[in-house]
C-alpha cells in the first residue's frame, strides 16, 4: 500500500550514477515531519523525502539487518505519513460501499478488511484498510494519496455520512513473530486480537486503536495514537528487547516478498482490480449474481472483466529470476521469442527469499505459474519464471 | 602507488601502467548492503566515463564509470561471489576491476584524497 517513491535512499533504483543527487524536494524544510521525527534523528536514521514527509529510509543497522530483524523478532515502523480518517452516521457503510467493489455493509464490528477506491473506469485510486468500529468506520489510506482520497470521498459521499480526517494522528506498525509478545507488555489483552481485527486500548491516558495487521507478511499490529503520545509510546516499544526500529527501505523489501502491492508502482489509476489480480478483495456479494452486485465506480468494466465478457489486456504476476541478477521496476519483459509482453513494476533481491523477486504485468497468455519469460536488464536477457505469491510464506495469526 | 578519486565516487589506485578501481567508502555507505555487482569483460576497452559495471543494493542500483580510458585486465571474482566485500572493505578486498591505462595524463584531472573528502562531505 505504501507508496515508496524511488529513490528510497538518495540513489535511484535503475542505472543511477554514484554521484550525489539533488534531493527530490529542493528545500528539506518544505517536508512535513511525523511526531517521531526527533526520535528518528536521535536513532541515527537516514531521512529521505517520501509522500511529502521526511521519513527514515534506514537506521544505522541497515536495510538488510532491519529486514531480517522484522522476520526474526519485531520491527517498529513509523507510518504516520499514512492517512487516517473516519466515516460515521447511519448510512456510512452503505455510502462507503458505493465507492468500492468490496463488502462494507456486512463487515462485523471489530473486523478489518482491505478495500480499493475505484475511479469511473474501474482504475484504482488507492488501496486501503478499513475497520468497522461500531460507532464509525476507521480507514487507513496511503500517505501520498490521502488528500486526494479525502477529496474524492467527500465529493462522492460527503452528503451521506460524516467524513473526518485524522491526519494529525500518529500510526506505528510493529511487525514480526515477536511483535505481539512485546506489545502485550504495554497493552495487555492485545494478544487476543486475531489477524484483521481491531480494538481500542488506553496507554498512559492516550486513546489507541490497534489492529492485528500490517504490510510485511508477518504477524504484528498497527497502532493509531495521538501525536502527543507517539514518541513516548515508541520509546516504550523500543525498550522491549525484541524491538528495533525499521525504515522504509526494509518495509519495501518485506512487502514485496509478501507479494503485497505498492500503490503507484504495482497498482494505479490505470489498473483495475482484475488486472491487478486482486479478485480476492472483491467479495461475492458485490459480483454479478450477488445480492448487492455492482453499484461501484467502474462496475461495468470490472464485472465485465470478472465475468469474462471483457478480455484482460494484462495481468499482475509474481516473478522469480533464475539468475542472481536483481530485476527492478520498468524492466521490460519479453517472451522467449523476443516479443514485449510486459513490464516489471517492483523488483529487488529478496533478503529472505535470497533470490531476485519481482511483481509485474504480463499479457494474459503469459500469466500461468511456471511460464518462462525474459527480463531485459541492461540489454541482456535474464530468465524469469512466473511464480505464485507470496515469495515468503505469510505468518499471520489467525487464532 | 597513487590513489585518486572521481566525482562519481570511484577510487583508482595506480601501480605502473595498471590501475585498480573500486567504489569509495562514501559510495558503499550511500548504497547500503551491496547484493549484486556486474563487472566488465576482461579484455574489453573502455573510454573514460564509459559505464564499466553496476553495483546494486536491495534499494538501489548504480553504474560504475571508468575513471580513465583503458583495457580491463582483471576483474574481482571474489566480489562477484560475495558482493558484501564492497561494504566491508571497499578500498581493499572489495575492488572491482583492473585496467591498463591508455592515457596516464587523465589521472591528473582526478581528485586527490583531500579534494575528494571535501567533495563527498
């Protein structure tokens, strides 16, 4: 979900010179700061411009160590640049459902779900997570998209429910097999949550909302809390022996190994949920023949694709390189006879997978698992195979 | 033996008419954990500033430029097998390739250690 602009760390991904580059934003003071900014600097983070914020791309341990620490113990991520908002009122669920090909109405209280805001052509405006909190629907959207999302939501359904941005709240993610062990010392009872559920907690007088979710493929939680409490809470987490800070660099390698889309790279307004192989996110009740079929922006196209009436032109797939050469975004994919059949949208050498992994789009005839294709890296063909995702098994806690 | 530096963050250490080339401490630090290198073909001739190789971390890829014109005489196979040498010993065991100089005067225009330190600061 998290839009990671290249460059992640002062050097752009593809064929950059080693020469120092001008920062993407000319004046660093133009950048917004999260409530943990001072803590990041104290921890020795390397800060980069990202989604309009100054964000930690890595700490002194480095991307690789941070990635492995998250897979082995618990990594703390500052994702306060992401947008939090609430929808409330008796018609909120039905109104929100009218923006997405997703079942919002039937989501039980305390449950969380993945959603997709679509434009009228069925393209993805943003991907998001939402929770039915009973009194409201709590939504988390991508940082780079949050102002546009808010405007879109208000424009389309502002008359049907109360839409309240909470862009000043902090958001932390604690991810890894020991994340909940560490977190439950601060928030007893949090261990009772299962994957994709959430509950309110209080910590030192601050109101927290915690969901058992994340974007690394690991067990863990995301914690929404007031900005004023964020630093103290982060310090309390970092004082736990399992927890170390992790930057956006490792967040990107972790999510890619988990097969999760990065908005802006792997999905955008030109890709439909069916192109993006996100069919699992569209519940039966909203599909053709369902009780509440259609009725979302772009429904004709999206349902047409799902029903096979509108042929796909491309499909999102996972790819593994058969040689140890990283294959990055924008690399052309060719059939074995040299025809262009697609493009890589995210790719790197997966630190846990220990091989080059990628997400890309290919013509539908090349989307079957096991299909061999060539990636053209610096003019040379690197053999790749279409592979199932995730590249590293998910370890979500389902109870 | 003299060592010079480029504004592209390569070092070149000259011994007779053969020079050894690698990336600087600053470059490896900016890249982070190096996971892949693409080294030039032995016997191939490059002009100064040609792309002679590639160095990649998980997060980024960067071209390695030829600091001087010449013919590649040797590449560091150990680096190919263990790219992390570029991080752990960038000025030593993490060297990239050796080149036979075709115009030694090109070295004069490169940065000395003091000038590079000021440039990279």
